[in-house]
């Protein structure tokens, strides 16, 4: 029960500090700008002045959409880290935690409450932003990616993974340090994923394995690849995916993440939250 | 509250060294000590906010930090900070919820807390707009929610003006009348002297002295302006305590207040002329400093 109180408090704080308003305004601006861009994309013609064939338009749209979602994924990770990394440490440092923890509240309820609050924010924000963006793309180009719902779920999961990491670090480290570590790990995992794919292309087992390990240590890149897969036109996957030279491209994915990886991601989040609880329980306030 | 050899180390630093004390129920207990004596560490250990390196502690009959017990304890931390983006009413509602106060009681509890700490007209304002003193008053209000059996106040008047300090003393007295125990952690001796039934003086994490205020302060003595004192009068003075003379005043330390009339009678009967008699009261500050100096001398030895 106390965990739900803390979760509501976390959401209320995001609203009162105008985080939600700022995100909503910025997201609407970005969606407006990308809609304008996609509308122009739809009017592109071939050198002879005839309109682009619909298959090429779909391909171009999907590629631009992947880039837009790549930016969105980066902004989401950054926002999740900025918001979650000081969440516990700043309350301990300022003294806000003292009066709360002197109440009949367990430390696990505080960690779980904050995690639930942030997860709810991520789910609502990613769900709304993704659906609005896809609606704008559909309106301007007529393109609908093959898996809009799984796409949103992959992005939500990516946000939750990086937020969980930042929250866990926040139980011990200052917001600044926790934020820097979480972001560096996020980008390292992305680079690791790209390197692993290149290793696969060149048949280098060591690099390929390193990439797999980095995806398991921090599953954000694997989830990002899942979202790319859901954005690609089916024809593109089938035809161009057959050529191995595209396997190293971080913006092309030939197959969705295996179920075992998704199960591992759920376990990873559970382990990180459990570790955060253990760490905060041992923290002196 | 009871502690036995309660110890806390932060790495090589010793914050609390074998604190042993008993705090009876229903009393206002002053916990006195110089800066860095381990007062706040002791409070945090009693509330389960930090874990002891050694020793044991019990609060309201249960182990310190027990979750159920914490619903019966109010706490104003020395570092008092509340969510600035909430209004005072919302902060109080949050603590009502966390303390397990039933929702039907919230409005009355919140109104009562705001009125008690003098913030009735400011309940709707955001805490971030409050002055430091108002935030400390709010913290006191938070500590009063849920009619706690024990209220722990860690330096409760550090940000308050003289009016606020007087208000806090009134609140503490009301809590005692209601039957709540108050653990007052302070280095403001005057404040402690005015409201506490019993005190403990700590230094270096150890209790140097503890007891009822009147027992702890003991007897001060008497200052007299005398003329015509002879050997008989001198011996009458010396029999009752240590005699010193300065600026025309004779001071006799260690004379109980009820023995002063007999001393004056004896002096007059011995031919002395008595111009002035001032019973001396040892202040808590004097006693406190004497205890600390004694402790320092002990360490130097």
C-alpha cells in the first residue's frame, strides 16, 4: 500500500515539476516537425517527374521513421536517466527521506513505489508519443509499420530497463554520478550491439560474442533492435535481409529478438530492482 | 526507551560509543551534548534509520526500528526538509497516509497540526515558498500527526525566532499533559531547562550524567554580604561548604536552600551583621560545562 502511495507521489512530482508538460510540448513539436517532413517525403518524385512507386515510398518512410525513433529512443533513455538517477539519492541528501523513512514504511516499498511510478510515466508517455507519431506518419504518407503495438512495447521496455539501472545506482551514488554511469552504459551497450553485428558479418566469434554479452548485460540494444524490426516493411526484411552485408547496420534488423532474450530482459529488470532494494536497505540515511 | 552499549562506527570514526540509558514513558527527556557528541546518531539508531555497529536498543517495548512501533512515533529531524512542490496540507496528508491514520481523521488531524504550529493560514501554500522557520514549524506539525506516544524532536527550534521557541515549549508541555513522551535532542540548555523533566548529558557518545533536573543541578550555595564576622561566624560558614570571598561578597558553595535560614540565624547570633542573602542556583549550563570539563580532564589523564 505504501508502495502505491510513493508511486502516486512520484507521478505527482513529475506533474508538479512540469516535467510532463515539458515532455508533452516538446514531443508535440517534434511530431509536428516530423509530420511536416514526412509530408514532403510523400511528394518526392523520380528524375522523370513521376511519383515514387509506393514500395519505394514505404521503404524511404520506414527508414526515416527508424531514424526518428532512434532519436526518440535516445531522448527517452536520457530523460529516464535524468529523472531516475537523483530520485533516491537527492531525497537522502536533502533530508526528505528522513521523515518518510521514520514512518512505518519499508525501504523496499520506497524503491518499488518509485519504480512503479516511473514505469507508469514511461508507459503512458511512450504509448502516447509513439501512437501520435505513427498516426502523423500514416496521415502524411499512408505508411503503417507492421507492428505498432510491439514497437511501443519494445520502446517502453527500453525505457524501463535504463530507468531501473539509474534507480538502482541512485540508491548508493549521487544523482550526477549515477546519471553519468547509466548513460555511458546505455551507449556502450548500443556500440556493443553494433560491434556484435559487425562481428557476425565478418565471422569473428570473439567480437560477435562480446556483442551478445553486452546485450545481455544491458538489454537496451536488443530491445532497440526489436523496435527497428517492427518498423521495417515486411518486404524489405524479406528481400534485402537476405543479403548478409546489411547485418552490421544498426538501423536494419533481420529477425526479432528471441523469446529467451525477452524472458532474460524481464529477469534482468527484476534482478536490478531486487538489487536496488538490497542496496537501499543497507544504506545509512 | 532503553539502550545498552549502543555503538555506531562510520569506518574509523566513532559516532556513538557504548550509549546506555533509560528514558521513562510519559516524560519530557532532554538529550544534551556538544556538537558531534552523537545525539543525532543516537536518534537515528532509535528510529531504525541507521543500524548499530554494536549494542541494543528498545523503543516503546520493541526493538528499535520496528515497523509497527514507528506508527506510534513522531519525528522532527534536525535536517528537516519536505517536498517543496507540495502544499503544507498535502505534506501532512502524505504523512497521515504513511503513518496509517484513517482517512476520516485526516482533515481534523491536519487542521489541528496546522493550528498547533501556527500555520493555519498557510496550509495551502507550497512548502518551497515557506521560510526556514515555517518549514521547521511544519516539521513539528508532521511529528504531531497520529497522536504519537513518543515524539522525537532533534534540535526543534534551530530555525525559530523567540516566539517560535516559546510556541515549541508550549507544544512540548501540551504533549506531556496528553501523556506523550518527548525525546528532546538539543544543545540549547535554556530550552531544555524550561521543559524537561529529566535529562541526560552525553559527550563522545557516552552518558556523563542522567537524572531529574533538580537532582542533576544539585544545590548551588549562597552569597552573603556580611560585616562583623569573627571566628565563630567563619567556622559556621566553613561547616556548611566551601567559602570564598570576593568584592565584599562571601560565597558558600554547596549549601542546600533549606539550610540557608539556619545559617543566617547562626551568623546573627554570632554577632555578624547580614546585609544581603542570595541563594545561588546552579544553572544547567554551569553543570553541563562542569561535566564536560570533567570528561575532558579524565581523557587527558
